C-alpha cells in the first residue's frame, strides 16, 4: 500500500480543494450576506465534518478529540 500513498495524496488534494472552493462559493458565502450567525456556524460545522470524512475516506486518517 506504500506505493499508492503519493497517488492518494494527490487525489486527496484535488478532492479537498475542489470541495472547499465549491462549498465556500455555493453554501457559505451566500449565507454571509444574510448575517445569520447561527446558519453560518452550522455550515462551518458541516464543512469541518465533511473535510474529516474526506480525509478518512481517501487517506484513512482518523481524528480524535481530547480535552
């Protein structure tokens, strides 16, 4: 599986940055104009959980919260 790591890394970067551009452009920026802090915070939470899911799905990275 080691030889696939560079390919998975490039694929992850393409998917992650494409997702970020599309998500920010289509979901978060329009909400900023309505000045609804609750909705923006919810969308940021969705973005964070989606980003972690992409990392787990493609790279096998697991996140752990402590504290």
